[in-house]
């Protein structure tokens, strides 16, 4: 690391940078992990912080021991002069001194500012907007979405630029952390090392989240706006499915123990509502959030309830390419979301009253025909292509209930995509029933550009693909149109990376499918 660059880019955060550089040294201010807000409603939002004097203490307790009392304040102004709500909350070792405050009683559709005080020290000030009331006329909403931030492979400049867009809302679509660590022949690719080896237990997952939250760009993004969030696989383990590890020798019982630790650490570090407290190895993250008459976000969970990937080989259960002769692919019992979540989603489509229905989830929805070594058009088993009938059910539900302007947003594949979604991807006459945008990674490695470009002639519903850049997606929504910007950073290895616009798309209300702008 270049110390001068680091200090220059964020003098105010020198404290947390010092922590990142000297893991063992205790800080005077215990708010080393910043603050965050999430799940906005018309009368409030969830507030989060975790006090950690020594965020990477080996026992996962952040250098804290006894209970700590925190005060929280919500103000109507950015200088925190006009405090409109406040309270106290206890933090202790059971949840690694994290707190989740559900603030209510606020006015709808306006910004608020908040902070915490503990041990005689103040946290940074964060900002969050309340949602409009359900039937309010909302003229515009700006949101940005992100996925796949691997600490070891780069700096989080993309997060800094997201914050600078001044979004009303941020959506995290998974791989917020990576549980594994580059080692062996890949170790020389590491730009900044993880805190320790692959996370498998509660202390390991806690410290992984804590490390990521020491990042000044990620802290800035959380201070800038409330977020919605879901996860993908790396919050637990690469390519896991429900109770199944990608490793065939791991029993469901052992894997669920690991998943419980990972889910608890996730809860402890995310601005979820206190009612989301995990029960054993279960944590409900799917939910729906409405913003006046303009938009609803259905946030899905694509990992916890899915059927295991089809046609495992003797050595591999996770993502791999299989031909259509894998009969298990077309078993109608297979589910990506789980039957309860599917029912909940389709009921939401049916009842929708808003102009735009955003479905925020972890993976590529569109069919992607990839050539197998034998030259067949294969199915990647770990994403929606491994669940083709579940995908068809979902798109049929959209075609049947016709929620206004359904738009899927996703991540996982470390590249930008704009796709037309169809009930039947194999029938050229099948109409486009929904639009899909997939964002590239914040830092994680891309799929090979030329190989994937070679797949496009077999996938005419793919309107755009680009994997050579890291970045995020920003969206400006009005009643009439959705304008989507694919934003890229100059270099993931540069802590001062600059931003530029790669590509812009527009979706006109009433017409599924994006148009280059
Ligand atoms: Fe990823
Ligand atoms: Ca993933």
C-alpha cells in the first residue's frame, strides 16, 4: 500500500485506515466499522453499527468484552442540531456488539441524518431517506446496484463513485464479502490480503465482514444512503445450495452449522431490521419495499431454499456446464427460490400497483447457451440455467399477471448484461415479458471476454455484454422511463481510480426490453 495515497484520499478516515494497517492496535473511537441504514419505509428505516475497538481481534469479538450502551439520534438536518428521534440500545458479545435499531415515527419521503454515541465517542454521521407513502406521487428515484467485491483483488473505488452519485437507495446483490482467500499459485494476484484463511466459523465470518467494513469507500457508501440487500454464495461458500456444500464429502448437517455461523455474521453486519434475527441456520432476507406509486423492489433470496445443482459429477456439485441430456435439469420439482418464496413473489406481481416492478436478485436470469467441449449448447448448473422450469414458472407468472414494467437486476457473473427475458427462450416468436440488467463486479475477476462474445450468436435475447471493466450500475427512474447507466472505474488496483460511463440504456414504460441510449 502507498501510505500517502491512502491518507490523501480520505483524511477523515485515517483512524480506520490505521486500524486496517495495524490490526492489533486498539482505537480510541470504537466506531471503526462505520454506520449503515437500510430497509426504508414511509416512517423510518433500520440503523446499524457495531462497536469494535480492535475490529480483527482473533476471537471475532472486535476487542470488546462487557456490554456497551449506545445512544442513537436521528436529526432533520445534516449538522444534527434538530434531533427528532433518539434512544438507547445495548450491545453485547452475543451479537458481537452490533446493534439494529428500527426507527419509526418519521415523516415520509425526506432525508434524515443519524449517528451513534458510545464510550464517550461519536460515530460518523450517516444519511437515509424515508420512502414515500404507498400512494404518493413520486416523480423520480435514483438507485445504484452492486455485486461481487473481492477485497483481495482491488480497492473499492466503485463504491466511492456510487456514493458520489448521491443515490436515494443502494442495492447490494451478493458477494458482498468473499469467504475464501487466494493462496498457492494465486497468492501473487493479491493486492491486499484478507484478515485470515477461508472463513468457516463464526469468528472467521465476523472478521471477514469487519475487514470489509474498515474500507473507507464502503463506509462512505453506507453513510450516503439506505440500502436493500440480498446475498449470493460467497457470503457463505462458493456455489452452495440450500443445505448442500459444493464439496460432496461435506454432510448437510456439517454444512448447516457453517451456514448458521455465516448467516449470523451477515445479520450482525447488515442494516437489517431486528425482526430479521436469524433462527439457527435460517435467516429470511427476501422482502418487498415500495416507493410511492413509482416502484416496488422485490428482493429475492436465490440461495437458501434452492434445489441442489443438477447432474453432479463424482467430483463436482457446484457450477459446471451440462448438456440438455441431463434429465434432472427438467424436473418440474426443482426450485430456485423455494416454493414459499415463489408463491410470495407471484402474489406480489398480482397485487402490484406501481409503475415499475424491480426484482432484485443474485444471478443472471436469461438463458445463456454456452458451448460445451463437445460443441453442445450447455446449461450452467449454478445459475438460473440450472433451474429452467423454475425460471419458466416465474416468467409465466409475469406474463399471466402482467405487473407493470418488470425489470430484473442481478450480479454474480462479474460482467454487464442487458437482456430480453422470455417465457420460452427456445421459441423465436416468444415475446419479451421483462427486461434484465446485470451489473459487473466491484473488483472480482471477469469471465473471459472473447469466449463469451463467441456465445452471443447463440443468444439473440442478449442485447449487450461486456466483461472487461469493473464498476456498478446507476438507475434513474421516472413514471415514463428507466435510464440505466453502466459505470466503470479506470483500474481496480488504483485506490484513486476515476469513473467513466460505459453504456446507457433506456426502458420506455409499457415496452419490455432496453434500448441503447
Ligand atoms: Fe462474485
Ligand atoms: Ca456468486
